[in-house]
C-alpha cells in the first residue's frame, strides 16, 4: 500500500482541480442530507393530511389544515433546487477528478516509458517484453481506475456518509449510536477481505503479463511457428496461461463479490433493529413518525455509499498490487550518465554499479563525467574478464583475461565459433555491459569515466538483426535527426547503395516500411541500416554479423556499402564468414573467451593455427557447394 501512497507526487501539479473536486463532493453530501431532511416536514407538517370536515357544515365550508399553497411551493422548490445542486456537484466531482486521474496517469506512463529506456540491458534481459508492456498498460490502467473513479467514490461517498450520520445524531443520538455499533462488523469484513484480494489481484496482473509475453512472442515469431507446424503447441501454451489467469481472476472476483452480500446482511439486521426501536419510541411519544422515517431514510441511504466504499476497497487493493509492480520498475537504477526529460543529468543516487569500480572511475572521478575525446590512439582491452548469472543464479564466465588493441582508424575483426565471446566484446565498447574485471580504455581513459550518452553518440552499429521502425524510409535513415535535410538523407542512401531500390518504392523516401521493415528484403533492410549509420557519421563503428544472413549477390552489395561506411572510422568487425574480414588490419581469433592468435589475414594463413583451419574448412565447403550446384 505504501507504493500507492507514493503516487501522490503525481497529483501535486493538479492540486487546484482536486480542491475544486473536493468542494463539489462537499456539495454532493450537503445536497443529499438536505433532500433526506425534507422528509420530516412532509410527514409531520401536514402536507399529507386530508382536509378536515366538521360535522354539520356544508362541504364548501370545510376547514383546511395549516399548510398553505405557499408552503407547498416552497417545499417543492427546495426539493428541485437540491436535486439540481446534487446533479451539478456530482458532475463536477466526477469530471474534475477524472481529469486529474487521466493527467496523472499520462505523466506516470511517460515516466515509466522513459525509465524503461534508461535501464541497463541486464534488466531487459531478465524481464520479458510482454511483462514490461503489461506494467505500462494494464497496471497503469488499474491505477487510473483508482484515481478517476475510486477516489471520487471514497471522498464523495465518505462525506455523504458523514453528513447522513450527523443527521441521524441530530434526530436521535441514542438510535444513531445503536446504528453505529454495527460499523465494526462492516470494517472487519472490508479489512479481512482486503489483504486476500490484494494478493489475488497481484496474481491476476502477473498472469496477464505472462499471457501478454506469450502473445508477443508468438506474433513476433509467427513465421517460425508456421514453418514448424507448432500452432497447436503454442495454442496449448497460451491456453494454459489463460487458464491460470482465469483462476486468479475468478478468485479475485469471488473475494470482491462476497463483500457486498455480507454488508447487505449486516445492513438488514441493523435496519430491522432501528425499525423496532423506532416504533417503540413513537408509542411512548419520544419520536414522531416523520423523524423515524427521516432517520430510516438516512440510515438506508448510507447503505449505497458504504457498499460503494466496500467495492472501492477491492479496486484499491488491485491498484496497490499494480503500484508495487510499477515501482519495481521506477525503483530500478538506471545507467550512469543519462539525461532526464528536463535536460538535467540523472543523479548518481539512481545509477547502477555494474562492477565494484563503477561507483567512481579508475581516476577517482564520479562515473560518467568526462566527454569522449577525439580518438588519437584507439581502444585497448586490458585483462578484460566478463561473467553473467545463468538461470540457476550461478556466475558463468564468458571472457578470460582478454588483451588486444583497436588502433584509431583501423579495422579489427573478431572471428571464432558461436559462444567464443565476440558479441560480448562488442557490447563492452558502447557500455551495454561493463567488465567484471579488467578495463576497456579509449586513448588511455577508462570507458566508465566517460559520459555514457556522449560515448554512444560516437558509435555507429550495424547488426545481424536489422531493426527498422514502422515509419517512413526517410525517418528510419535520419533516426534521431528529424531536422536533417532530404539531400543529406539521399546522399547517405546513395553511399549505402540503397537509393536505387528506395526510388522504386511506391512513395519513395516517404514509404512507410511497416513493422520491422518487413516489406523489404534482408539486403535492402541492411543497406537502410548502413545508411542510418552513415548519416550518424560516428567515428567508431561496430559491425556485428552485418552480412551473415544475405545471399552472395546481396552480400557483395552490402560489402561495398560497408566499405564506404568504414572509410576513416575505427571499426570492430564480428563475422563468421571469413570473406568479410580478409581486408581487416587485424584479425583476432577467439575460442571460449580466450584469444588464440591474432594478425593480418596473410600472417594467419602463413602459419598453422585455428584461423588457417577455419579458413580452409570454409572454402572447402564453398568449393564443394559450387561443384554440387
């Protein structure tokens, strides 16, 4: 519940609206009490009395009661005015609090999205996309429900109950005390059910996250599902997740639904007791009929607000569970050196130490405080080790004391079998991860001393899995640079050998590529990614299996585009195909996180070793394939 209270900081900017809404809620309570109060004069004031007929007098000389037409009109007018005020107050309270709730949820959702962007890759690797999406959508909706509706019910109905209880005390304090004695029973019901309901709500939201994850994975990999004929297998997985969600949901529904009948039973017993006691008081002249029925009307009118308060408790518990999941994200520390939405650097309190030396840099400076220098010497890996936690929570070593250099302006290639540690090394340069031991330096400066956003701004990346967005070709190439001119975008596309096929698209550079750019071939997507890297014009370049999924023709085109991209840049190349690394200035051969040998292509072929064996194996396979075709 504490996390639900923490959301109040999102309400402060809208304090004036909340004050106006609370004032309207007071109006609801006052109007409701006023309407109930009119029952007493109606019943006791003679409004419902028949005309008295005096025996022996003609009908036209009958005696009227003391009620005048003016009194009747005044009473009717008061009733109409009170109902008009009640309607206006209800509208204002619901509308103003609803607007506050929507505004607050908008801010919360934007903060969540921003925070997710700033979290390290470790966090994203440990949480499924569907689960994170569920927190930004379903969990925030549960909070919105509380702020836009439940808070209105709690405040408005709470004030109404207080006003009606005050009216009951004014009519007969002894009878009011008798009614209030039943309140602890109601509180006990709400409290006992509340804890169980919160647990059930959390299980429901986690089940929804699991179902969202399965849905997202299946739709993303629908080609593989169909290719392997696994539709029924995936459907059964989703069915099991849906059944678990159903069980959690029905448990929460059962707990939420049982509170209303219990409160009705308590209210019925209390109402019967009031009726018996009130009738006894009337017989002894201590209470009038009008007072008793006004009291009963006030007592029974409190039932609906109290029932809504009980239902509100169920929704509050669901929102409390949702807020726990929301703050699990918001409390997760972000990476060092990022900038918040106001342009101020994220405070050191919120940073994530990824290694013992990450709180302060090697030179004693606060981490992430230095700009990236103009590269003169290049990168150096000094006794770099890296380990990660596997699914059992045990440390799994990936790199074992790696030492090598990437001189400025050169191209260094990493080759080796899958799992050799090539991509891990590539991920250390933009600080997607930090070494477990050792250090990665640029011009002698520990990367952990550099401002992380500035570092990444100096790095262009082209990966095996090309990421394109559901946007125009132009915006994909000029990603993050919306003010770049069309001429610059087109020049980048020409250099990447992408202009010719872009020009043939239905709307050219304004063609929307669709989700993940699937309207393009693999080679076309890769050349769009190369154009994007060219436009970024970063001095450091990482090519991670950039041609591994292409046919020979597409690979030749992409290789030519990559040659244009690499010109004048410090480049790290990762490749399985040795045809893509022959022109590298240095080739580093890795196996199981260790460097086996290094040198140029010619140097490595001139001596026996794993590179020569790998090269011979690949080209023998290529020759056999050519003969077979």
